[in-house]
C-alpha cells in the first residue's frame, strides 16, 4: 500500500493541498493518506481546514509569538521526525515555498521518504526576494523526487536547474480545483450582513 503524508502549515498551503488530499482519500484500499499540520499560521489555517472538512491526523501546533525562522525550522525538525517514523510514508507531499515546506522536505529526506513538491519550479532568481521563500522552494526542489509544476514556465525553470525531466509533471495549480469546489457549493446570504447595503 502506498503511504502518503501531506505536510503543511499555512492557509495557502492548505487551500492548494485540499483537493489533493481529497483525491488521495478516494482510494483507501490502495493509499494510506495521512495529514500533518505544523500550524505555522494557526488561525488562518483552521479556517481552511474547516472549509474543506480536513481533519489532521497530526497537529504539531508549532506557532509561538515572535518566533524566529530559526526556531520554527528547528521545531519542525524535532516535531515532524516522530510523525514520519510512525507513519513510515512512501511519499511526503509539500506545497509551495514556506519554512514548513523546506524543513519537512529535509526531514523526509533524512528518513528516506520520497518528496513530492506541489507548485514546484517557481523562481525569481534572487535569493533575497521573496525572503525566505525563494531559498525554501529551491531547497525543496533539490530534495524532491516528483515536481508538480503549475505551468510550463515553471517546468522550464526546473529543467534549467538540471532536474530530471522524467520527474517533472505540469499539473496546473490546485488552487483552481479548490476554487471550483467552493464555487459549486450552495450559498445562503440570508443571515449575513451585506456591507454598504441598507
């Protein structure tokens, strides 16, 4: 059985991984899908989890007031390692360019799990812009075994960096799938105040 651990910590990551997690959940006889949140952005993350009905199997709850990037990275290393040892994932899925992505990719590598990077190949070619995201995404690319690029341009960025073309898949951006799912839901505005309308 394929064992997949999806790791994320922020609202954008949750939005973009929600359709992927839901798809993985459709094959319980072939895929053991587990979700681990670092809660790098606690309140905003919880809103999205509720919206998509995602119940994390592991919640590391790492957010602390005035936490530095160094402390957050160290805490991801320390808290995620036992989860990976327990789940023993074949694949660890990460999305985007957060500190969670960079650190989770490295922890997965340390435990010899394959890394799938969703939204791979985005680049500014300036390591300081955006900071620290540009380096986070490059570290994830070095460690990834499968690169899910949103566009052909992103794919070309990866190929220029020497990534094996057989490991790059142009998938589009899963935020579109998330948007379509939410747009398809019935909307009842009868109990909600509309700003500016008497």
